[in-house]
């Protein structure tokens, strides 16, 4: 899949109705989880599939010790994020090319982007190399866990193109041998919304 569909959504994205019950609650949960860990030192943070940079903006406002990199393959999304987040580093890149990065990150965040990756397990393996040994990944996405979730998400796919929303079991299989699940949270703000799963991942010791 290419980035055209995301370029199309870029300047409408912050006004989409899914912000209220899906995207914003995911960001809030992750920011809250990070606050509880109390990172005091300066550290590198990667926002994978950062979109128009809402999370980068919120993280920068809250944590002045974070050096944030936003990565996305949509130039329009990055354009908007760059305007909002002048201090952050931005990389225009497809996740397939993650092995071109040399930095290490203490925190990697990936919200509502993972389902669109063609080879998700390959991406996870590349993230293993980019994550500090004591680092954490916060990965959130709409989970195709039940028949209802899959049904609703089949309509979402009409607006995003090809996607695979893994169930809890499928995601556990994907991370197996690469990451362990430290924490798993289900967000469901409204009965009619598909559930969102947010995983906190730690590196498996090799
Ligand atoms: C639904 S948006 C999520 C944006 C933001 N993370 C959020 O939570 O609101 C998905 C983002 O993932 C990006 N994306 C999808 N596939 C990608 C890929 N293969 N490489 C890099 N970015 C990708 C899209 O360009 C888009 O900005």
C-alpha cells in the first residue's frame, strides 16, 4: 500500500469523529502510562506512524526531557506535524526501511498505524533492534477480537485501504520470541465502537 490515502486524510485528520472515542483516548492512556513510569533522564522517543503529530505535541507539552522523532511515510501528515512540532525530528520513511535507522529509543509508540503494515512481524523485529534493552513499546490499535469488532472494522477499511486488525491471540503470536507483553489494556469508550487494545511491550532477552 502507498501513502496516497493518508495524504488524502492528512488535513482532515484532527477533525475526524474517531478522534473523540478512539484516537484521543489512546493518546491519553499512553501519556498517563508514561507519566506513571516517571522517566527523569533525557531520552529518545520514536512515534511510529505519527500522522499529523498530535501525540508528539501532547508529549512535548508534558515531558521536556523527551527528544521526539516522528516517522511516517505520508509527506502531508509529516508536513502538518512539522508545523506543530518544530523541536521534534521528523523522518519520511516507510516502516519497511526501519533498518536504515541507527538511533536507539527508550520509548517507541505506535498508535493506530500497525494494522496497515504489510509485514508486521518484520517491523516488530526491526523495532527490537531500535529499542533500548530496558525500553518499552506502547502499541495501540483497533483489535479485531470479536465478530462485532471485525464487522465494524470492515467498514473502517473502506476508508483506509488494506488493513489487518489483529485479535489478542494473533498479536500475541506476532510478538512471540521478540517482545513480552508487560501490560494489556482494552479501551472501549462507547458500546458501538470496536475495542482498542494497547500493549506495553518489553524486549525478550536473547
Ligand atoms: C490512522 S493514522 C494514525 C496516526 C497517529 N499515530 C494517531 O494515532 O492518530 C495511520 C498513520 O500510519 C501511517 N502509516 C501507515 N502505513 C505506514 C508505513 N508502511 N510506513 C510509515 N507510516 C505508515 C499513515 O501515513 C498514517 O499517518
